[in-house]
C-alpha cells in the first residue's frame, strides 16, 4: 500500500507538471488551438491523473486505517460497506484506462498529420474530444458494478453514459479518416 501510495504521488505530480507546463511554458505565439494534438492528449491525461489519483490514494489510506485501527469502513462485520470500496476503486480505475489510451491517440493524430502532410480535419473537435473523453471517463465507473446490486435507474444511467463515452473516440476516428 505504501508503494502504491508513493507511486500515486508521482502520478499526481506528473499530471500537475503536464498541466502547468502546457499553461505556462508554451512557445510564444502558440495559442491553445495551434497546439499539437499530442499535447492536447497529454493535457487531458494530466487532468485525469490530478483528479483521479487522489481518490485511489484516499481509498488506500482508508484501507490502512481500517486494518490498523479496526474501523468499519469497508468490512461489513464492522458496519462497513464493501461496495463503497468498489465505487472508489472504479472511480479511479476506469479513467486510468484513458491515461493509457489518450497519449496513444495523440500519437496517432500526429502520425496522420505527418504522413498526410496536412492538418487533421476538424482539429478543434479532435482536441475537444480528448477533454471530453477525460471528463466522461469519470462518469462511467458504475458499469463495473452492474452485479453489485445497484438500482435499475443507476444501471440505466451508467449504461447510457458508457455508450456516450464512445462518441468522442468516434469523433477522433472519423476525423482521422477524413484527413
């Protein structure tokens, strides 16, 4: 747990480094909508790292407190809720998937622009889709909990959002194809 906690801090600081560098150290004349799409992808990834990693860190602290102090946070024998652990774990872990895929999508965008020798068609939409993927990634964790006893209404909302998160990825693919 200590190792994962330390690793989490490195992720948070890495994300913060990306965000601050993109905000403060762009080249003169490099406006937001002239940045490479690879940078947009890393910006979205940095947001996920800064906003999501503290949740898993807090979850690990709660696990340690429960084990060391015999608190009833997750253990049902002590009055805790094991499904709470699942919610906290997946609230971080689902967006973590996008930590891995968004930079790759940024690389694909740059490769396509390089070999097509032109700017990506729909540049603004492709850039915005990176941010939308990051945002929606935080809203779909519940689709990992369909068998946990959540209500039909929650399952419906998480199902809808899970389908909806495919739209920004489709925007990327269609604009890459149009390029």
